[in-house]
């Protein structure tokens, strides 16, 4: 996790530095978005368990994932690993440089911390899936910090310039 551990503990109060690195490593492992999903979401036969909630997947025609945020790619990656071919479609917006490839969830980079035209396009993609989904579908929403910039469609009374100014 910490790639330059040997360098960091090579001087000064070595024992103290070791302890600090151990603490930081534990903290980073504790906030790992991908692992958090894997710890809280389970598929048992046809039942998706998310903490204390259960969803019988046999009653759903489609399973979608939508979302945005700086930690959304690892969330989506873990969800795809759990659900596999059961996923029908999805879309997430991520920060520039975080793009990756998923099998069932489309990924688009957008601007952060100030939204741009891609942020609006991402917001429209999320809304398209939400509008397409019906009562017989399951929509899983994945959000993390940065969503208000990466994925936005301002309401009619708010101009995009106002949204950008507010974000700045």
C-alpha cells in the first residue's frame, strides 16, 4: 500500500515511523471503497444482500447501476464482480484520470471540482437510465464525494454558469 515504506523508516525515530506507517496503512485499508462494497454486499443464490436488506433478484427484469464520484469506479467494479452477468446496464461519472473499463457499466470522465460540459452529459446519462427503469427493475445508486461536480444537470431556473460559479 505504501510503496516507499523502507525510505520512510530509514532515518529518524525508526520505531515511531514504523508505527505511524502501520496506522496509516490500516486507515487506508479501512476506507478502501472496493473492499467496503465487498464487505457489505453479498450474492447468495438469487438474493442480493446489502447489509441488512435483501433483494430477491428473480423478481427484477433489469438491474442497473448509476452513480458518480471520486470513489465510484472501485464501487462499480466491486458491484460488477458480485453481480456479473445479472447486470443489464449502468453508467458512472468519474474524475479525469480515473477512467477504467467495466463490463456492464459505462464509465465517463468529467470535471472536478468545477463541472464542465461532460458533467452535464454525465448527468443526462444517469437521468436516462433512471427514466428507463420501471417498477420491475432494480437501480443501484453508487455515489461518493465529487458527485455534485462530476454529474450535474441544473434545473431550469439555475444556469450552468451559476452552477460553475457556485462550485468554484
